[in-house]
């Protein structure tokens, strides 16, 4: 069975330090929307990877785990999810309000023939490591990269079997811009609200 994990990492410096996943898009907090999507897709509630000391007060109803190696950025969050979920696990950053059930299921299914399965995107990396699936073989290579101080989210990819869900296939689940939209600023939160309204009225 594939688990789910919501990664509540980062200092949210462009969001004034506020916990982004607690913001509402439409009528629902982003973290609650993701928890619902991951549970529907995978059959069990996801865990929440969060280092904030007040995370329990967020009232998500989820099991909360902290990064075993705090300060390790996005790779630290992936490490916590792979280790604590335990893997196989689909990880989603908690500022991505439009990830869908079919996409999550497709990512989980990709682990049948890969150790890491990432969707292709139009973003700067070309793939979305914070909306991706990771198998147990990723744990040791991730820890090796953390030990070496290489905190890139894709730093361990050369040591595992990586497959990519092509952009054409991603488009079968929706507009990639919307699917992978993440809220980093107040302006992007307003844009997310507008995207939600358009989808609701369509």
C-alpha cells in the first residue's frame, strides 16, 4: 500500500512567515483539501511532515512527524516522509491546492517500475519533486546526500531508478499550471482563489 505525506516545510519567507497550508482556497484550508485528496486516492489519511512547534494546534487530525534532520530543506521533508510513512509514499507540498485524486493515483502507480516517479512540468526544474512518489530504495541515497550537504530535492536521483510521467500524460489530469500551482505569496493566494472560482463556475 502506498502512503501519502503532506510536506509543511519551508520558512514561508515570501508569505511573511505565516503557515501557507492553513490558508483557504475556496471554502477549505489547503492542508485539509490535500488531506482529503490523498486519503481518497490512497485509502488512508496522509501524515503531515511539519517542524513548527505549534503544528498540533493546526487541528488537521493527521499524524504529525518532524524532519529527523531539521534545516535540510525540501530534501529533508522528503526524507522524513520516506522514513516515517514509511515508503512507498506520495509526497505533496502543502502549498499546492489543486493536486487531484487521479494524479496522485497515477504517481503511486508509477512506483511499480521505478524507485522515484515524478511528473514532468513546465516549471524551472522540468519535474515536480514536491508532488511525486518515492519508494523505500530512496531512503539510503537520500541520507547519503544529506550527509554530503547536498540538499537539492533531486540530489539522490542518480542513485535510484527514476521515471517521469510525461507532460502529455500529465495534461490528461488537467492543466499543469493549475495542478502544480503553489502559493508562495499573497498575490499567488489571490490567483489560487481566482483559479478555484473559474473551475467552480465552469
